[in-house]
C-alpha cells in the first residue's frame, strides 16, 4: 500500500502545477485584454527601382524590414 500513496501525491502535485500554469495563463490573457491592441507600425515606404528599360524590378526580402 505504501506505493499507492506515493502515486496519489505525485498526481496531486501534477494537478496543482497544471492549475497554477492555467491560472498564470489566464492572468496574462486578462492583462493583454486590458492593455488592448496596440496599432502596429505602419509599413515603411518601399522604393521602386527601375532597370535600364524603365521597367520596375521585383522586390526581394531586403526591401522589407
């Protein structure tokens, strides 16, 4: 019987840890909700470069920051 009390204790510890994690998560969610959404930064102006024929070149990942 000594082994069964050990498993019950472990289960209680795991359940308590799960409940604490859930409470922390709910608290963070409430805090984010209270702060509200912040408007994201407006995208920077993209500079269109033209080739020698006057045709626009495509963008690559360096153009976006």
